[in-house]
C-alpha cells in the first residue's frame, strides 16, 4: 500500500469513527425520546383515558421512585456484595419470568452470579427504563441478562448499542453472544463484518467461539471450511470437518485453497502439531501431495527454511526424490542452494542438519533438475561447503555429471577459484579434460578463455596440454592471445608445445597470437624459455615459424606496426634477415612498401644492407628505384 492509499484509509477510519459516535448519540436520544413518549401517552388527558391515564403516569413515576428504596419492598435481590430491596409487582410487570407462582413464596432472588454493576444496571432499568451503556462489557452482559429474563425492551437497547460500537476485533465475540441470545439484528450485522474482514481476523478472535458454532460459520462463509479451521488453529473444528466429510476425506484433505496451500502445509506453517497429526492420522493427509505451486510439503518447508516442518514430514517417511513441478528440483537441490553468505546463520545451520538427515536416508543424489543440475552442482555454485562435504561423503557419487550447458562439478569449483575443492574432486575421480560439444574446448581452454588464470594454472598439471579445439588453438594459443603470462609460463614449464600450428587457425603459432594481441609479457616468457633451455625434453619456441601469409612473428609485428615487440622477438631468436616466399628479407619488403620508417628501424636492428633479392638487387638499389632518399 502506497502513501496515498494509507492516508485515504486513515481518513475513512476517522469518518467511520465519527459516524459511530453520531449513531451512538442518536440511539441514546431515541431511547430517551421513546421513554418520554411512553410517559406522554400514559398521561394524555382526553375523553377516552381521563383519570386512567393520569393514574398510569403517576404509577410509572411512583415505580421509578421505588428503585433502591425499602418502602413497600416485599422481596430482596441478592448480589455479590449487597442486598437490594425490590418489589414483586414491579418485577411481575416487567417479565413473565417473574410471574406470580414464582414470586409468591419467594423472599429473595439470587443474582450473585452477575457482577454488581451489571445487576445494578439491570435493576435500575427495570424500575426506571434508564440505562447507561457506557462500555461493551456492560452492554454484552445486560444483553445476556435481558435474554435470560425475557426483557425485549432492554435487549433491543443493548443490541442497538453494540451494533454502534462493534469493530473488526470485536465482531466475532459479539457474534457469539448474538447467536447465544437470538439477537437477530446484531447477529446479521456482525456476520457481515466477519465476511468483509475475514482475512484480517486471527485465531485469537475466534478462541471463545464454540466448535459447532465456528464450524457452522465456516461452512456458510468460506469455500474451504477445513483450510479455514486450520488457519484459525481450531483442532476441534478440524475434527468436526473430517467427521462430516468422512466419505470424501482424501479429496478434501489433499485439496488446495484459493491461496494455493494444503491443509497440512498450513498446520505446519503455524507449527500446530496436534492439527497436523490429526490431518495425517484421522484425515489420511498425503505427506507427498503437491500444492498449487508444484511443491511437496517437504520442498515447501525447506524453501521456507522451516526445520520444524521438515522434521515432522521426515518422521512420517515422506518421499525424498520427488521434484518440484516447475524446476524439477528435489529437496536436496533446495537445501544445497542455500548460500551461507546470504542466509541467516541459524537458518543455514538448520537446513544443513535437515540435509544431513536426508542424506542418511539414502536418496538419489544424482537427480538432475530442468537445467541438468545435481544437488552437488548447486552446493558448489552457492558455496555451501557443508553440503558439498556431505554429498562427497556418499559412496559412488557421480561427480562427472554435467549440466545442460556442459558444466561439471570440477568446472564449477574452478570457476569459483575453489582450488582445494577442485583437488578433492580430482582425487575422487573427476575428469580433468571434459570437452565442450560446440567449441571442442577442454576445461583448461575454457578457464583460459574466461581469464580464470589461477584456476587454469592449477588444472594444467592434470590436463591435455596440447589439445587443439575446433578453432585450431591450444591452451597456449589462448594464454598468448589473452596475455596470460603466468599460465604461459606454467604450460611451457610442464611441456606444452609452443610451436603447434593448425591450418584452421591460418598456421598461427602461439607467438603469432601474442604479437597480434601485443602480449609483451607472454613474448618475454617465450624468449626466456629460449634463453634458459632448462630441460632438453621441452620444445624450444620457434621465433621464425611462418603463418599462412608467410609472416613470421617478427614480420607480423612490423606489418601491424608493433615495433615495440621487435627487440624481444630478436632476443628470442627472430631472424631479422629471414626471407619470405619471394626470397626477400624484411628490409626488402619494407623498401618495396615505401615504409621508410620500418626500413630504417630494421637497419638499426642489424638487418643486412647487402642482402640481395632473387633478382640480385640490393636494398640500396631498391631504395633508389623507390625514391626513398632517407633510406638510401
């Protein structure tokens, strides 16, 4: 509800309060006017009434004056704390409950079961027609007394007063009294309030209503009496409902309300074990039924983090491998999805306890949901280490199952840089080289492509280092392309080939890839590999290999204008005088391309100025022919 709605509601409540106050004033004025009218009629002096009406008027005044006085008193009213004088003829005139045969031999009427203020107000009204209904407590008890002693005038006064003051919190209590005494107007008004505010009423509002009366009300006001009885936490009414619907119990007890909940779910949410037990034992509630959302009670309980409900259901042997209808998650999936960093510590601990209990019952932990995820996948993704440990303790767990997007448990752990878990998975038999179906990448290449360099360095010890993907690239190609010097160093140190060239990749070596990406640090790693020559078993990077275009890493760097790489390439063994397919050196090519800056740069790097082309032309001759005086 937004601010404007709240303000409008508050305004309406104020208006309603004012209307109630005005209604109460009108009721009082009406009662006073009615009393005055009766006296006026009684005292009317006309030809028909004459002395009789005058007598009636005086008699009414005389009766009123006798209230609380011993004069002419022939009977006493026993109250809790006092005796009040009374008069048999006055009582007899008010009600048949005090007819002659009852009063003739009586010296005292016992009203001690009433509170004194109620008894005094009743006696005062009997004598004077006056009553001050200053609060609901007084009005309700006088209403009961009026019904008991058959005083319709007083009953009407009390009924109208209560209608004026009834509210949401009191409507159920007033309804019970109205039903008890047969106050039809009050009963109808309260019934309407109850219907209007049904969802606002709480179990406490109904705690004093008898079971049969509440059951009768629920049948008349709700579509689902059983669900309503459970919501109000009335075990007696639940039992009445089960007894009345004995022939349709399975259908009734396992039906869902308009809110989509099962009666058993509602009882467990309220933590009402007696009602839940009644539903299961007497109502044969199915502990594996599905609610409107497609959850079983157990799945619903763990989604809410409700250990109490989960324990109740597990004790009654509910099925553990049932899946939610929307996502195909089992209860273990839900528990494993709890992230300790995003969950209240108490809730997290309680859910781990439930998970442990479930695993001890030996469910199928390899069930995959609609995304192909197992409970282990979700536990790893959620950093739910406690559940990961519990799952990995299960003998013969299949840790190589993959999700629909081809992620295995090992990949998920490495994506989260959880190297300790990754090592544990490998020890348990996780495959280190699963391939992606579309790219044919192995896991090492996937990590390199995602810039997860530390994880890739870890996995390198267990991987096929020279695996070529569908693009013709190895992990070293990818590391070179993404300037991952640490990974390149690791791969070279454990024997990865630095010179693999694939026709699919235009014969580009890892060095070509590093030049293209301006990966200075990786080129330095390659150069260091050449200079160190630590292990004769390791292949030395070839700085002069050529791609499909005939470019060596050095010529490619010049073509791309990345002259900053040339010193490092030469340091690694790049031949500045290497020739292409037309028998021309880099210097020849630079002059023919009118690239005087590159030509001068090559001369500074030691290019042979006397090298001849296949046509026996020197660089000087080419420079003159191409009008490049700066070079010549």
